[in-house]
C-alpha cells in the first residue's frame, strides 16, 4: 500500500499462514515466516518474495519456533 494507506495490494497468493514480514533494505523484497505444513506452529519456514508478487521462494524449512534469527524472534536482512 501507499504511505497514505491507499492502493492496498496483496503480494502473496498462497493460502498458508504468514507472519513477521521484513522488507529488504532496497525495498524490493519481503522475507517472512510461513506455517504451511501440518506440523502446526511448532515449526516455521522462511520465505522471500519480490514486491511485485513474483518469485516466492522457500529458503529454510522446519525452523523450530522460538529458535530463529535474532533475539527479538524476527527475520533480519544481512548486509
């Protein structure tokens, strides 16, 4: 969406649960945690997608919840 809240647009088309979005430093991609398996919320997966909705990719599978990327539990982009 635009900064003023207009032009809302869905980026992903998949139906599984998504959380913890983190925008890339250049603003062209979003990484996020996904919960698409029948494992419940005990495990998550790390995905990345382009801002135009193309190129959704699974980066890491079965990451134990609570044992992820940083002390605040959110994915981070490395420089």
